[in-house]
C-alpha cells in the first residue's frame, strides 16, 4: 500500500503515515501538508473511505453535518 501511495506522488514518510491511517480504518486524515492535499482526490478514490482534510475543512464539514 505504501508503495502504491508513493507512485501517486506522495513522499515516503507521508506515504507511511497515510498507510498507517488507512490500515487503522480511520475515516479522516487531517493535514496541512500541501503535498498530500494536492493528491487527495487520487488517494480518496484509490483508498476509500479515507477523507483527507485540512483542519478548517474538517471543522466546516462537521458543522455542516451538525456534529459541531
């Protein structure tokens, strides 16, 4: 999985963090890293149900769903 994420264009350390998050069945990966955000659509398509969000995006999403 890590190697597959690297081929998308993500750096190795970031790919390792994403792999851990995906393997732990997390719903969200929270980041401010533009390198990851740039490829989030590809990652989310390839590894559902993971959602990659910035902190403000997650807050807005949770508020829209009336969770916050």
